[in-house]
C-alpha cells in the first residue's frame, strides 16, 4: 500500500479546442485594442476570466485529491494487472472527470467524486518484465472544467513492486511433458472422488447426492463419505539459474497449474531443493517470488 | 448517436442569448432572424425535422454570396446577418457532438457582433446571461467529449448545471477586475466604419422659419451635462449654431462661429469660467456642444494627445459613438463686434409689421437693455408657447393672430424687433434643458429640448435673451424611476463605454492616495477596520461551521447525557457505543434513554418527546 499527499509538479497542456479558444481570445484582444470598443474589452475580460478560472478550478481539483494506491498481492508480467486506486475529495465541491494514469494506455477515470467523498477504481497496469518493477510516477489529471486544457499533476511514487513471471494457460490435453510422477501410492490427506474410503464428514450442498451416507442419519443431519484423492501428486520442479525467460515462464505456469489442481509442488534450482513441496496459496507465492527473482541479483 | 434533447436545450441557450442581444441592436432585420431561430428550435426539438447536410451547405453558400452582394448598410452588418444565418442552418441539420461544439462557437461570434453594435447598459445583462449559459454548455460538452457520448445522466446534468451557474457568476465578477486592468492602446491601427447613421441630430446650416412639417418631440437623450462647479440655475442653455442673416424666411448659419470652433487652450483658467463634463450620445454630427459661451474643450480621448486646441470635426471625427469631454464656458464674455455681417438687416416684407408692433405696444426704451427687456416682457405676458404646426403659409400672420407658437417664431420676431430698434442681434439654435437628474447631478438634454433664442450686442458683449414663454413639462409617476434608469445609463457610459487609460490611471492614483492616507492619518481607522474584518470573518466561519455540521436534535440530549455521566466520574471514551455505555452505567433509566436515542438517531421514526421524557427520567434517577 502506498500513500502520497503532495504532488511534485503540475503542468498544463493545450487541447485542440483550447488552441482555438486562445486564438479567438487573441483576435478579440486585437479587435478591442484596435477599435477601442469597451464592450469588446468587456467580452475579452470575460474570456480571460474563464481561462483563469478554469485553470484555477482544475488546479484546486487536483490539489484537493488524497490518493491511495493499493497494489494486489500478485502481479504478473505481460498481463494486465489492476492496482486499486482510492481517491478522496477533500474539497467542499464535487470533483469531475479526474483521471489517474500510469501511461496513456494505463488510465482510470472518475466521473464524479462527491464533496468530501471517496471513490475507488482499478488502474490497469502492464509490466513487461518479471522481478522488481518500479512505478516511478503516477499522473493525476483532469480536463475539467472546460476541455480546453489538460492539467496533470505528477506524483513521484517510486512504488517498488515484485512482478511474477508471465503465466500461460495450460490445458490438460496439450500437456506433453508430464513431470516425473513420484506420488503413486503416497499417503494423501487430500480428499478425492474415487480413492479409498477414509471416513465421514458433514454433508454440504456442494457435495453430490450420491455421496450421502444414508445409513447414518442422526439429529436430522446428513453425512457424506470421504474418499482419498488418487490423483494427488508431490512434484518437484527443477530449473537452472541460467534458464531463459521462456523456461522460467513455463516452469511458473506449471507450478501454478499444479498448485491450483491441489497438488504439492516444490522447486529445485540448480539441483538444490530451494522450496520443499507443499500446496496452497502461500506455496504458490513462494515459488513465484523465487522464480520472479531468478537470475537477478537480489 | 442521437443527441439528448436536454443537452440540445443547454447548448442552444447561449446561442439564443447571443442572438437576442444582436437582434436587440439590429432590429427589425435582426428580429426576423430571431424568429427564424425560434422556428428552427421548434422543428428540431419537437418535430425532430432535419435538412440534409448537402442542401444546407448549398443554401449557406448562396446566402453568404447574397448577403455580401447586398452588403446591407455596412459590411459589419452583413457579417452579423451571415453569422446569424449560419447558426440557424446549423440548428436545422442533424446533430453530432462536433455540431454541438460548432453551435457554441457560433454563439461566440454572434455575441462578438452584439458587442460591436451595442450601446445600451442592457448589454451587461446579456453578458451575464451569456457567460452563465455558455459555461454550462461548455461544461457539458467537456463531459460529452471525454466520454465520446451524446447523453448524460439526470444527476450528472444537475450537478454540472449547478457547477456551471457558480462558475459563470464568478467569471462575471472576475471580468470586472480584468476589464479595469486590461491595457488600452490609444492607437487605432485599422479604422473600420462600423456604424451607420441611422439617425442624425443637431442643426443644419439653414434654419427655415414657418416651414416646419413636424415637431421633434422625441425623448431621445442626446447628451448629459454635469456641472463640475456649483450651479445655481435650474436650467441650462446649450449652444449649437449661430445664425446671423435672415433672408427669404430662412436664417443662415455663421460659418465662423459654430461647429468649427477655435478654442483657446488657456481659457479654462480664466476668471468666471465654469467647467462641465459632457457625455454625448452618438448623434452623427460633427459638432461638440457646450453650455453658454464655450471657451475651450478638453477632448483628450487619449493620454498622449495632449492638446486638441482646435476642435475640428471632420468626417472621421463625426460623433459615431458615445464620447466624453470637458467643456469650459463663460456666462457672458467680452467679444469684438464681427465685421462684414449686417446684424441690422430686416427683410422688407417684415418692416411694416415689426414697426407697427413696436408702435402699438410701445416697445421703446432708453438703452438696448431696456428695449430687450420690454420685448421679452411683451411676449411673456401676451403670448403662450405652443407646438402646434400651422398650415398658414404666412407664419407671422398666424403667430400674431393666435398669439401662440414655438420658440423659432418668438426668437425671429424678437430679433427683427431689436434690429428695427437699431440693436445688432442674431439667433442661436441649441438646447434648453430643465431636466435635472438628482441621482447623478447632471442635466439631461433630449431631442425635444431643442430651442432657439436671441443674442443682442451691447457694451462689447453678446447678451442672450429668451423671449419664449416657459412651458410646463409633464410629470409622471414614473419620473423618479426614469431618472434612476437614466442615471444607470450615465454610469454605463462614463464608467464602461468611455472607460479609458486615463480612467485607469485615475483609479490607481485614487487607490494609492487612499492607501497612503490610510497609513499616515487613519491608523486607528485601519486597525478598527482590520479588527472588524477579522470579527466578520471569524463569525462567518463559525456560522458556516454551524450550518455545515448541523447536529441531529437527538444528539443534543445525548451530549447532555454524556456530560452528566462525566461529571459523575464515569470514564467515557469517544469510541464507546451506546450499548457499552449502558453496560457501564447499569441503570434501567440510562438503558431506556440509550435505546430510545439509538432508535431516534438511526431510524426514520423519531419521537423527540419520548426521548426528552426518558432523558428527564435518567436525570432524576442519577441525581
């Protein structure tokens, strides 16, 4: 999680209609000075006021923003990730058309933020490489009140994020190189569908009706039969420290795939057991972290 | 994508204001265009009727050519009508987001045209309306542009409308500031003849007596004259042309002594010279008018043009706009008797009539002054003022028979009587005003104030003599209101239309003087003012806080409840909930009160009486 109060720099860019507006103002200024017609001066004054006021309002809008960026636990390279952005309006006026962006393509727009209100959104974020990526700056800007200019503020966030390798989607039928199966006959506490009967537990609605153990109906409660998972495997994936990006991505994808299937997966780098086999989300993060930093000097 | 009807209305609003403002100045053709605009609004908004883009383009091209060939009165007017037409064409076509933007842009051009043609202070109203409506339209277009859509939700429209109104009004106030500080140049690079002489006031080279076809009784204001020194009279004679020779029922203008005046630049410091600030409406004449006997005129439109010693109004200097100048006048100055003009000549046809008039009414005297007074008294006693126009070809016959007439009859006959008595005399055409504006302390000169009087030469001076009997101005209930409206118009002219670089310097000098004196002499006032300002600011902040954090009525009892418990030694923290407090206090009255408070504070049905009763119960139980 990252918070930053004060923006570093604010700047204004003229849009197409803004250029027209500036040209018209100059033209009117020339007409007023040349003719000495004070009503033209009056109108010119109004145009200048609109220009000044819109600049001031856009500046105030951006100044009254309190920005919080929350990075998700898992970020993957070559994939669109979403950073959670929370924008708080500290002013007594509503804020309109506020956008938060990392680059021109990675942009999030808040249409209205009510006075003293809070809005949340997800900023799309793309990382090309795995490992530590630094988001140096985030831009907060607006075209409001008039789309003549874009005012942007630059937040030097220097957000250091660990990006995991890219994960391919793996389909069972195209799996050619099956890892060495060491798990045949191994004791598994994991529940399966067709293995040996290992006991009873309370019935849940997710269970199939065929699993209900009809012989034991006590206190109006249903019990389901538990079987051992025959497909459960303990895998050790091995990779060298000089592996290519593609190899790392493939290994990461396999690890994620098997962990999602419920298997126990470990990681060996250059023959050394770096992470012993285990299952679950924590194991997945551990392996991905290791793979994300593989080949980089930490 | 179809454009939302409400968005169309918002975008059409600034265009409507600009077109109404323009039509105001360019009536009646402008009104015709305005009617067309409303018809196109009707077709677009209710019938959803659109012309094809190609037909409109061809029509637009033909219209452009037609208007420029016709060129109307001036090219500027042609441009104005052309922009009005383009706006209407744009409404009649099928609309996209781009068209909406163009309609707002066209409204801008319409409003610029309106600024060129306007004089009236009603322009300010149009400006405010235009800025507010254009702000809302631009805000909404910004939104549409960002979303690439032509529809917005109800709440968003409402929020943008409110924001736009605020934005517009702040802009208007900021405009006043910018208007004052904007740099003004005295040098005009390209002079364009924008105005057309739609009306022409003033006096011609010849004044034909008895051949008046109509009487100009219009209320049109021609000028406003503000005496810069104390003035005791409640009337003012404004000098126009002087006529010396009377021939064939016509007075002929003295070319040396009227519109092309040679002013002496040092005469303003002369003794007995009075100064006036004169604001002239566009009269399309080449004359600058001044009261009494003008000595000099300070017509410094520009700062660096230090002296306009000789006011020579050529065609370029025709009064085509509202102008301000200072005039310095003597009441009756000494002057040399003009040579080469016969100030005693009387046409032969008048000799017998004039002589008999003198004889019958005994208009003799010891000196010219006495004779002049006698003639004046004779007319005042026996004649009355009338604006009736005679069909009689002999005006003298009509005048003497009916004993009524207008100022030209009185002045001409008086001049002729004086001439027959051997006193050199001439007549002066100008204005006589009695209309005093008490709000702005100035005389108003209107078209109907046009007047003629006599001047006779005696003791090296031309002495004015007005033999016309006074007339009563009609007073209406709305007089005071009209006076105030005229005052607003005067302020508009002097402070806005004629606001110049000199005015800017004057404002900054005044400000500088004020600040200097504030620190030097009025330190106590300054401190008092600062203290007052602080109190007002502090009070306003407090008041706003009260308004902003208006508490729920139930909270008042809760706060009292908390206060009592704290006094009794209970340790309450801000994070404690009502239930926690009830557990801490452990009395049924406190629990009752807290239950009622929770119900009252967080649900819609709140019985304040019940809450009050339970609070009183608790208070009694604890004491």
